[in-house]
C-alpha cells in the first residue's frame, strides 16, 4: 500500500467514510482488528475536533501511508478563506483521547484552532 487519500465535506455524517477507509487501510497495513478499532475511534475524535471550530471548515482530508514499518495517518481541515476574529477551542481533551489510542499524535493549529492532526503507529501488529 503506497498512499490513500480521501476528501469529504466537513459534515458530521461524513466521519463514517473516514472510519470505513481506516478499516481498509489498516487491514492492508497488517494491523489487528483491535488496533483498527482504536484507530477508528482516534480518527472519529480528530474529525470531530477539526470540523467543529469557529472558523468554517469546508472539507476534511484523510491521508494514510506505510513507511519504514510505520502506519502514518494525517487528517487536515480545509478552512474557508474568509473568517472573522475567532477564539480557538482547547484541544487538550481530544489530544489526550487520541494519545491513548495511537503511538504518536501531533496537532497543528493557529489562532483560529486546530487544522491538522497526524498520528503514527507500528504497521503489521497482528
């Protein structure tokens, strides 16, 4: 598996597409069903964090890949160009939840909130 890229609208109902895609990508990467289930929960939490911010998010993109024995996952928000002054929400709870499910998690953001979540864990953990 080289890379999988999926882009969906930011609506809550589209999170299921990401959870399904993670099942397929995780299976191809040799992850166990328990690990895939944890990843689905982490992806759901990340999707919720990215799509519910003051600055309008129009689309969300999921990218997965396997490199050097690691399953890498990135979820990025495509935010609207025009925005008003905003106060970011605290991502601490989401980061703690995701961090309990994957080996490595990083959140990227700015004054208007989080726009990218990256995760990694060892591939082939069956």
